[in-house]
């Protein structure tokens, strides 16, 4: 056997061992890490938005001037620092659990924003919003309980399907961005950036999960895709808030960010699920919708 053949055999064996190790999932740990990460990132996003309101509007001024107005904005920088603190925890969660465990914990981020609105901004809550809080808390418990009945299976990654999946959604995003040039402001423009934001953040989540099955250059590739989608999603979210009502755009973007990666995990990565996991996901999604009014209040302020 040549040195080259031996190298490829050892690399393949190391990769398989790495994948098998990651298949020993710990759903509870994945949920906890993702929940804490999402709380920090969501609170950071609120503070970033408050800073962005005093910065130059994106797309209305020279690019360098716009970037400078953000990087010299103390409030925006504090929010960015808080969000970056939560990112490693969110990323680490993908190493321990499927997307059905990690991604729905966006609900805890929503809950953190709501508590911020109640305690810091002194907003009042309604019975509907209290039900939303209950749903956001109840959903992860159902998901955690449902995970006990699932035995992790060996993931069969179809790279052709993954590439097609990415290309389809990048094409959709490109079409949407071309369409938005026809509108100055209003619901249509805001909805386009909401869909774009949710899709980009959802693709970032999928990329994060894919890193847990790779080593070497492939690992770095998916890290790069994750950071690219996350960065573009962050920019898109700032534009989204500036172009339309937060209560509408948040519902759209959160829905795409929840459903897209979970669906990809089930159909592309063959991640196992059951009725309890799906029920928990739906309950969290409903809870986020019910809390959207308080969440948008915090975002606007």
C-alpha cells in the first residue's frame, strides 16, 4: 500500500471515528448550551438594534461611513460583544445534539427579550403573552423528554443533496434581494428582508451542525459558511428592523430560522424525530408568535 493510499485510509478512519463520537449525542446538554447561547445572542441583538437606531441607515450613505458609524457606536459595540459571548455556546451545542434539539431554543432568546421588556422597559403583559411564556418554557421540556425515546442513528451525509439545498436557498435569497429594489419601504420590503434573515440564520444553523461531522479542511469550510451566513443574516436583520414593523418581521424571520434547519436535519441528515419532538417544536413556535408584540416592543426601543 502506497503512502498516499495509507494517508487516505487513516484520514477516512479518523473522520469515521470523529463522526461516530459525535453520534453519541447528549440532547439535554445541547438544549442547555443552545438556550444560554440564544439568550446572550438575543439580548445582544436588542442592544445592537438600539445602537443601530442612532447609526447611519444602511444603504442610504457611503459604505465606509456607515461601517464607521456602527463601529464607533458604544451601544452597538456592547450588543455585539454580548452576542459574540453567546455564539461559542450556541456553536458548541451542535456538537452534542441534532438540529431538532438545538434550533428550537431560539424560544429562550425570545423569552429573554420579553423579560427585558418587562423588567427593564417596564412593559405590561397580557394573558395571551403569559400563555406565550408558558409555551416557550414548556416546549423544550417536551423536546427533552421526547429525546429519551430516540436512539441516535449513523448519519449518512449526502453531499450532493446538501450542495443543492444551499444553492436553492442562495438562489431564492438572490431573487428576493433583486425584488426588494422595486420597493422603497413598507410591508413587502420588510417581509423580503425578514425571509432573507431567517433563511440565512437557518443556513448558518445547518452549517453549524455539519461541522460536528467533519475534520480538517471540510470542518473549516463549514465554519466559513456558518460565519458568512451569520454575518449576512445579522446585516439583513438590521435592515429588516429599519424597513418595517418588528412585530411582523420577527414572526417571519423566527419561523424560517426555526423550521428550515430542523427540516434540513430530518430530510438531509436523516436525524431521528418523533411526535413529541415535533410537538415541542410547534409549541415553541406558537409561543414565539404569542410573544411577538412584547418582543417587538423591546426591539423598537
